[in-house]
């Protein structure tokens, strides 16, 4: 095994030590695992979609379907079919309904 010596900023060293304590591992082992994970991720080519999904998941803006939704969702239905069905439904777009409701609520709060 090759040897690598790093000088870490104090804040980064503290984060590493906290993770090591939390996982009951040596800081050295935690650092190796982090490097392996990060470097392996670079080796595997990912599509733009995969990168966007990952960023959204890390930000908490995208989550996998719950078991309940997974049971009722039809994986054979495409995004285009859903859009077409919603387009045929008629009525106002949801965005307009939301804007109207916000305006009404704002007006009630001001009066």
C-alpha cells in the first residue's frame, strides 16, 4: 500500500474525526472509504440526467416513490402520455389556480 500524507484544515480534520467516531472506525479508514467512493464515482460515466437526479436528491427536492405510490403507479405509462391526458382534461392549468388562490389569500390577509 502506498503512503500519502495530507495536511488538512482543522475544520475538515474535525469532520473526519466526528465521522470516524460515529462509525466507530479509524479516521484513516474513513478517509480511504471516502476517497474510494468519490474516485470510483468519477470512473463510472454518468448521464446528465443521473447527475441532475443526484443533485436534486442531495438537496432533498427529489425522493424515490413511497411503497404506497409504487403500488398504484403504472410503469408502462410514459411521461408524454400523462402530459397528453392532462392536456385533454380541460380547465385551467394548475399554475393559474395556484396563483389565483395565492392572490385571494393575500387579499384576505390585507383586509
